[in-house]
């Protein structure tokens, strides 16, 4: 097997692995207006925050950029400064009626 063929096979295997791992995001992307929680990666490396909430939010989805990150806003309409990776976003299901919505 040539190096080019090995590289092509390796890339294909990697793509299949990633598609399986992220299948839930590929099957059902979030729509504008959906409520989400955002995973806080800073907690992973800080032992002092071990028992803090790992998810922040809820936030509202504004849009998805090129099948990648999401633009989010607070419930009062304040847009977040940065986009959030799709792998850090989880759909939020409220238990009751949300009070602070626009």
C-alpha cells in the first residue's frame, strides 16, 4: 500500500470515527430560538472548582455558522461576545415557564 493510499484510508477512518462520535449533533442541529446550556471547560483543570456547576445558561441560539459553532444570546437579548463550539452546547429543557424571556 502506498503512502498516499494509507493517508487517504487514515483520513476516512478518522472522519467515520468523528461522525459516529458527534452523530447526535449531525442528526439534530439546534434551531434559532432553541434554549441551550454551555459546558464550562475551565472547570476541568481547576481542582478548586471540582463541585461547581459544569454547565452555564440557559442561553438562546441566534444562528449556527457554517455547520460549526453557534452564536448565542442571554435570555434578555444580550449577545455573547464569542461563538460557542457545537461540542460544548447541550439542549435545555425548562421544567416550567421561563420568566425572563424577550
